[in-house]
């Protein structure tokens, strides 16, 4: 059994600096959406399309903007940005087991010359290799592998079963989900008469502070210099970052994005799910790329970019596909028609003039 | 050395309830396709396009419909659905090592308050955390991690190296392949002046009975409520299911599908490989989506749906791509032509009338 | 601390069979690109677009073709193929920790009847099951799982945390990165009245010599016969190879490629990132498929193939997408216009003739 967290509305208001409408001593034991919340749960209204659920919500209280609060008679916490407030409070109700600072499981295999801070924790069967450095407050999950000379900055969390190869530098407060592989050998081969000769990947990976890396995401080490991930970058699951890619600060990528080698992505970009980028291009700051877009050239202007076609019923889609293959022919015929019609019109005009 | 399984044709006929044509005591030691089977192997004819291989097969016997059996003189087992019969018999010839019920490897680390049924087995170096419950007959592979309070229903199999985070509920007879990660933290952040603030993912994952989950597939835990996978759902490898997705009973997804957050998929759907769905949409029951389709809106009618373009030789494709970018212009010019031609025709008619 | 590798230019020239321009006793301690190299690093010029960096490079020496060397006054190693020479020398400077031959970590769990060559090494917490065979010089990383009767040929390297299921055959000098899963159960089900019945995957996986397999790549075992990967095949990260796929010798695939069941790919093919192939097709030798292409039919002629549309600013893209859905209508209207214009012209001609 896990103890259920409980806070009074007053405590939550104080923590947020929110204005309280209602009973300061009402107990809140969880968070939920407007249409799922019960009387001891706190909810929030962030997306205007959910405003319709506000009237009927059973939530014990709701995080609202002062404007939305005018049309709500129940208990509420008034705050400028309810979604951000929800993000802040969410950590109070997280059932995730917390590592016990300083607890190193007896089965962990730690090299004699690795440095593990006294306040760090290491899970069962973790392996930490020669020269690795684990800073204060880091929690390393069960079955993790930390390679030689790899450095993890303070306050980081490795979920169970994360692989960090050798010579990987991880900043502070970095979270890495299970199955992620950081520092694997990049895909580099020289072709010699049809046979691929391997190029050793002698660079490393350098990851900034406050980065999140999703489950089964892979970030390859550099061929020569390091692969670079900036501060505050958020990477979802199953993302593939190839050798020598550079990702700018506070850029976020949804799941299944693939970035080919040596491509450089700016700051504050957003890549939706399944986006693919070819290698050796540059994306400037502030670019948003919609889902499953194939990016084959550099982008020099901020804004939204897309590729692909819209989904259709398969029978209609087959017609579209066939027509796309005829497009070049259609374009030529259209041009031809324009010329011929111009000739006809000219002839008609000439005839009229005659 | 592994003992080779062996059954007589008579035994197999009895097991299936099939009609036997031929020698009841012929020994069968394996299964193979029509053109690869040898005299001690059983084959089957399911796909009509393989009917051509029937005459020349060297198979010891063949699973056939009564109709197909009329044109085959060799030994055969007659049954209405040969493919289903093959599926049923395949398990007799599976060389997969079976876990020994009740065997817990001495290296497994099991929390004192975890409940592991006496008939369950646990592999080497598995870690089972506080409050987890492992039901009867479950086999947990080596290097698996079962998080706090996670529950696995009876008869399940975790291949080696599966991660289940805390508070994950797994139904009965669920199979999870190696590298899968269930219950990782969903990708939730609130943007505060360009910096992403993490939203704790306090929901769990709930998985029904008879589900299969492929290698390196990831299913994230919910932000508030649970991510839900229905009964009989089959997920191939490297699928990504984001937080709060709901997948209906008996839906199957091929490899590399990605489903964004809060999207709801109906029952008996089939998603081919590489399909991507945006978040917050609904797909009704009985939908088939073809490979690599990008689904950006809800689907309310059963049937097949597609997006994308057909593969062409790269030189032709470049022309098509260029033409697609001119399409809006082409459409306008086409409309213009229609107007002008109508005017010409009208003028001609007027001239004729004159 | 790791000892820094150091070689004289003379030693490197001799190793390559290159012509030395400059000081034979100059010490080289690393490799770097032309614009990043310092005075004790060797660089190379392979891609003509980097020729502009040659004049200003601070590199201690440069690998150059005899032709490029004519315009360079610094120290150089002259060789026909500088990129290949770089590939060869890269291994001298690889900081990757080398396994110690014959070292089996005391925590490794090795079945009594598994055969591990005396010169092989096995990392911490690796599990090697009954009947497995590990040949001379193989290095098995920490947390690896080697299933029953699986065979690994001499000189192979498994990075930490690789899963090989039972009955997998791996050739010589094969490298497998962390998180890869070889031999997972293929995705095979027979549909019985809407419910999926599992088909046991009784085939194995057979992998040739000199193969590389990237992080988190999955290769499923065959349904009946083996899944086959040829010699010299190079697979990047997060690739999915389904049951009974065959990949020809020296074919290379970039990350996130997905190949559906029973598809056969020729020799010396190159598949760029994110390519998807449907099942049961054949790709001939010497095919190059560009990124994110959807391959829905067999390819019988060598050459380059593509699908998809070009990236556009999202607003323009929305117009293109709308127009693609009108394409069939546009094509009909175009045809109609051609007929009507022909009629007008004919009428005009008739009128002229009249």
C-alpha cells in the first residue's frame, strides 16, 4: 500500500500563489480531468474546448483563470496559467517510487575508480565502469549500465535499464527513461569496392541540463567530435539521433523522430511525431515541423513546415496516387491547352477584326 | 541438444478434429512451407497463390480444405480452415525453452512485500519491486524489471529484459517480448516562456487479457487516468503508444506504428506498419489503415484508409514532387481555361447565331 | 585516466602505405575534421565541398589524394582514397574500452552445457543459456542475454544489454549495439472470427559474417524457416526486420527502416532512413531507396527509387494537400477541356473552310 498524498486547498493555493475561491480546509488527494474528477480531486481548465465540461464537473476544485472563474460557482484556485499550475502541482501526486539518497544496492557492480557521490543511489544489478562520475543526488535505476569515464550531473534520474556507453557527458537534472541508449556507435562506414569498412566512432555525446530522454530513444556518439544536445531539450520515446547531430536549447521532439548525421537543429524548435531529417542540413531557431514530415533541405525561416498527403479512403487514395504519377503529363497538357486556346482566341479576334 | 517433437498424423488429426487421408502412424517432426517441407514435415495450403506448389510438395502431409484435397493424392489432414489449424499445431513444434513452474532463480531480487505465486517462475537477475503481484503460472524472464505495485495476471510471459514501471496492470496470458517498456513517463510538458516544465505522469497503464506486445515497443503511462489496451490486442515491434491512448479489443498493429496522446482506437482495427496517428482523435471500430499512412483526423466509418504517394524511380519522383508544388497554380489555370473556353464557345455560338 | 594513443606520421604512413609529405617524427594523438583539428591531430579531405577548409586548417597533417596535395603546403599523407584511409586509422584512436580476452565476470550466469571459448569474455550479469556456443575472441557485454542453443561466431562483440533469443546463429566478427533484440517472436496470428490466434514462431535467425546491428534494432525469428541476414550487412539503429525477411550481402540500411515479413532484399542495396517495405516483395541487387519511401511493390531494376512529397511551409502544404484530393477531378476536367477545345478548333476550321 502506498500512502495517498493529501493537501488542503489552502495549501495548494499558497504553493501556487493562487487566489482561493472556496473552503481552505477542503482535502485534495489527487488530480483529474474535468469530466473524470471526483469531489476530492483537483481539476483544471486550460484548453478552451473543454470549457463545456466546467458546468457539470464533480471536481472538488478547479484551477481557473480569473476570467473563466466568473462563470464557475464551485471551489476554485484562480491563476493566470492553469496548465502551468497543474504541471507544478502534478509532482505532489506522483506515485513514482523515490530513490533513497545514498542507497547503493549491494548487487551493483561499481568499478574501484568510479566516483559515486555519497548522496547518489544505485539500483540492483547496475554496472558502473571505470572512471565514471556520478554526482550528488543522482538516482541510477536497476540494470543500468554506465560506461567508462561517463559523467552524470547532479540530480539526474536514470530509470531502470538505461545504457550509457563510455565517454558520455550528462548535465544536471537529466531524466532518461528505460531502454534508452546513449553513446552507441554511429553508423559510419567507408565503401571499398562494394564492401563496407567500419569507421570507429571516437567522439562522445554531450547532453545539457534539464534534458528528458524517452523510452528506447537512441543517441549515437560522434564520429570525431561529440553529438550535442542542448539545455532543456525534451525527447519523447523511440527517437533516433545520429552521430554529430546538434540540438539547440529547449527544442522538443515527439516520438519516433529520426535525425540523420551531422544535422543541426536550432533552439525552441518543435518536431512532431515521426518527422525525419536528412543529414548535413540546418534548421534555424523557432521552427515547427508537423507530423511525419520528411525534411530534405535546410530551413532558414522560423515557421511551420509540412510534407505528405492527406489521408483518404483507400479507393480514392489509389486514384490520387495514379493521378500524381500523371502530374507531369497533366502539367504539359495544361500548358498546351493554354497555348492552343490563346491561338484560338487570337484567331477569333483576327476573324472579328477581319 | 533439444529433443525433437514427434507426433503421428493420427495424433494430429485427432487434436484438430481433422479428417485423415493417409497413414495414421506416419511420424511428423516439424512444420514447413509447401516448397520447403520434407517427408517428415507437415505443411498447409492457406493462400490460393501457393496452390501451384501443392503438386510438387515433398511434405509428409498437408493441411487442406476438403475442396483442395480433391486434387491432392498425398497424405493430408482435411479441415475447414488450414491456416488456423497450422496456427494451432505450431505450438507443438515450438523450440522455445519453457520456464519451469515455480522456479525462482536465486539471483532474482524480489521485494519482501511482493507477491509471487508459487507456480510462477522468475529468471536470473530479475528485479521485482515492492507490492508487485505475480499471478499463477507467470514466467518472468531474466533481467526483467517489475515496478512497485505492478500486477501481472495468470499465465503471462515476459521475455528477458522487459521493463514494467510501477502501477501497471497486465491481464491474463499476456506475452511481452524483449526490450518492451510499459509505463514509462508520458511526454507531458507545459511551456513557460519558452522553457518546458514537466508534468508528472500520475496515471498508470492497464492492459487486457491475451495481449501480445512486440520487442522494443513502448507504452507510456497516463498523465492523469490510465493508458488502456483492450483484450486480445496484438502489437508488433517498435510500436509507440503515448499517454492516455485507448486501444479497443482485438485490434492489431504492425511494427513501427506511432499513436499520439489521448487518441482512441476502436475494436477490430488493423494498422499496418509505420502508420502514425495524431493525438486526441477517434478511430471507430473496424478500420484498416494501410502502411505509413498519416492519420490527422478522426475516422467515423469502417473501411480502409491511406495516405502517401506511390514509389517511383527517383528521377520521375522529382518531377512529381515539383509538380505537386505547382498544383494550386495548375488548378487555378485549369479553372481559368474553362472560363475562357466557355467564353470562346459562347462567342462562337453567338457568331453562329448572328 | 585513459592513456592517449600516439603515433608518428611516419608510423601512420607506413601502416597505410601512404606517401609522406613532411616530418616523419611528428606525433599524432587524434583525428578531427579540417576545421576542428589542432596541430597534433590528423585530418582528411574526402568530400570536395570541404576543400575550402584545406587552406586554413590547423591540422598537424592531412590525408589527401595526390591531386589535392598539390595545392597544400602542410604535412600530408598522400593516398588514393583518403576517406578509406581515415576509416582504417580511426580504430587506432578509438577510446572504446577493450574487453580482456578470457575474462568472465564472476556474476555471469552460464549454463553448465553452454560452450564459451577460453578466449571469449563475458560481462557482469550476462546470462548464457543451455547449449549456447560462444566462439574464440567474442566479447559479450554486461546484461546480455544469449538464449538456448544460440551460436556466436569468432571475434564478435555484443555491447551491453543485447538480447539474443534461442536458436539464433550469428556469424564471425558481428557487432551488435545495446538494446538490439535478435530472434524475438515474429508477428504471426490467424484470425478466427475476429479473435487473433497466435502462430508459434518456430524458425530462427541466421546472421552472416561482418554484420553490424545498431542500437534497439529488432530482427524477428522466422515463422517456419529462418530470417536471413547476409554477410557484410550494416544495420543502423531502430531498424525493424520482420520474420522471414532475407537481406542480401553488403546491403546497408540507415536508421528506422521497417521491413515487413517475407520480403527479400538483394545485395549491395542502400535503404535510407525511415524507409518502409511491405511484405512478400522482392528488391533486386543494387537498389537505392531514398529516405522515408514507402515501397509497396517489387523492384526488378537497379537504381534509385522514392516516394513522398517535398516539404513546404505548412500553409502552402495545406493547399497542395487539398489539390491532391481534387486531382482526379482535375484530370477529368483537363481531358474534357481538350475535347471541347478540339471541337472548337474543328468548328473553327470548318468555319474557315466554309
